[in-house]
C-alpha cells in the first residue's frame, strides 16, 4: 500500500488527575501535562510497524485542534511518521465533525488505510472511526487487538464481549485499535531533533468546506460526587443489617 493515515488527539495525560474548572466550563488544562491519546499512540505504532515490514510507503499523522497540538504531532513524527497535518480550530470538535475532517483529508491524500484509536480518553465516545467508515463507504474493523495485511486484504482480530472475533476486510478500510494491539516505542532525543525537520502542514478547518456538527452542546462540567466512606462488617448478618440501614434492601 502507499499511505496510512493515523489520527492523534491531544488529551490530558492519563497519569494526571483531572480537575474541573471552578466555573464548570470545562476541564482544567493550564499547567497540565498533555499527551497523545494512548489509543492513538498504539494506532501510530501499528502503522509504523506495517511500514517497517515493507507493506506501506508513508505514514501521515493528523490532529484537529489549536496550535498546541503541534506538540503531539511532533511526537508522532519523532516516533517515525513521515509527515503531519494539523487541522486548526479553536472550537471543540465532536465525533461527527472529526469524521468529516478525516474524510476531507482522505479525499486529498487517498490513503489505503486509516488507523485510529478506538476512543479518546477525554470524551470516551468511540464513534469517529465508525462514522468515518460510513462517510467513506469503506469497510471497518473496530477494537482490533491484532492486524495482518496481505495484499489488499486486512485480517483483524477484534475484542468483543464474548471473546475474540476474526474478520477480514478489503482495503481501503478504517481500523480502530485496542490497548492490547502493541506497546508503543520509546521516543529518543535524536529522533525528537530529526522530527523538527519533517513537514508539518497546517490547514484551517474552515478551508476544508465541511459542515460542522452542531447537535451536541457541552453546557456544564461537574466532578463526580465523593465516594462514601465504607463500613466493615463481621458476618453476613451484619452486612444485611447495614444494607437495611441504608434502605438498599
């Protein structure tokens, strides 16, 4: 295949304890460590492995957001991607708008494969890959834990509720990956320096001539309620009594 397109979303690092802004307008990001969405990092690692096996010529990473997302794209370039595209917007982009952005870039780049993380850890929607496949009218394989490509066919082992399912799709296709797909490589300092010379194109969202979805509006954010203090019981009778006291039985 010629090209693989990979999405990289800028999110609060998974090791950081998320805090809601005092006015409830969103999640606090000032002074907070940001990183590539973990599922997207796994997607990029898989794309790089495909290229290193000689099954692809180019890996392109894409992010949607403000200028700060260049940091995550540069990390993707340091991992081994060949070039990057930043679709600039100051607005929150929902799953459908994100899928439309990828479809517009697909029309420009004509990739043979699009690999995305199965979900982002900030909104947990798990929708963009599926919506993109529908807009592109191409096959999809979601929640992949293993991927094998032979010619113009991809064999995907995907994780489902009852175990593992193996599906075969024709390329071009959309694949979303799960955590057990691989272990992303460590980025070394020389690779970070080399990444500064790799091309990073910036495109305004408005220049893609797509319709932004407006069906969902984020009104207010609230932290989860504090967990109630637990109670120790000596036996089953004590457990039943405690549950009765709380009106649960």
